[in-house]
């Protein structure tokens, strides 16, 4: 339902409390939402009515609300007052999904991600927006893991030895011609399978790991861009900056400005 979406904007993140301690009453809303919403239930018990369907909500449940449903009836019946965190966002393409509620039975991490996101958005410290965007994608990843348990395909299993080797040695000078031998398959077949699984070449995959590691180094605030380029084994700082911007969407210097406290 929420797989492969591209978020273009986070409109707001807010903690919502039912100040009224009464039980057994309705809250009515406009079903024609201006943005998509993810609502995580921290406490309390609700019954949600949206577009002719009824859903039960309780602690650790996640509600998705579509936008632009002009004639949708949207009501929440409060069985037990509580709190929730609401994320409002926009996407590059329409999400083809109706309202749904999913209950995280044994996932303790999802709650921490929502609380971290709400605190980050509320405090609005330097670099909060990009950090918030990263947390929203982490939340979506947790949802995907819950709803689509990972089962490695035969092809992914075949190239796993090479992937593990790159993960361990991405800072070294990898002899890419030997990766196929680790998998006991031909070089051409290896490259074909690798691209099919990851949508990039082994060189690009290793560079991605380097850029991810460089983000950690840059966020510390103790290294210059040139020093980080050397630490992650790029031949020169200009090539590093070009790959960094292509991957992250901003330059290394801009990344430092937005993430490192002055």
C-alpha cells in the first residue's frame, strides 16, 4: 500500500491529545483531507469511521488517511481518551490506497521513531527537516518489514557472497572482477543479477556505502570535506562532492551546514 512512495513534503508533525476525559463521544472531521496522513496511536481506544468503513484503533496502531476524498464521511468515536502523533505529507505521485489501520503487535521500534520525529519537529533545531524526512522513511520501512516479511529470492541468494564482501570492504580497493568468482557464476551473469536486485552496478553500490559512511563523518563536525573524501577513499574531493550531491541531493558543505550545530 505504501511501498515505493516518494515524499515531496512533510507539512506538519503534531502530538494530539484528547483533553476531554469523557468517554463515548464522536469527533467529526472533513474527509476531504488536503494531504496524506499517518496517525500513530500512543494510547487510548478509538473506533474510526471513514468512507463507509469501520476500524478499531488502540495503542500501537497506525492509521493511513488518503487525501482528496471529497464525499468521505470521517468520524472518530472515543471509547477511551488518549494520545496520537499525526504526520501530514505530500507525495510525488498519488497513493492508490484507501484508509486502513494496521496494528504493530510486537514492534517496539516504531513507537520510538514516532516519538523521536515529533520531538525533532517540535524543537526545530538546525537540520531538523532533512532529519525528519529520514525518520519518516524509517517509519515506512518498519511498516514494509511488518507487512512484507523478507524472503530472499534465489537470485539474491546467489549474489549474497559478493554483497557481503562489498559491505565489509567498501573502503578498500575492491577488485570487482573477482566478485563473480565469489558467487561461482560468470561475470556477465553476476552483473546482470546484481543490477536486477539493486538497480545499480557493484561500483555504484560501493560508492553508496561510502557516501552513507561519509554522512556519519561529516555530521561529527570534526573533519573537512577534503578529509572525509580521503577517509572514504575517493580519488579526489571534486569527484567525491559530485557523487555526494548526486546521491544526497545537496553538496557536502550544505550537508554540514544543515546537520552540524554551530
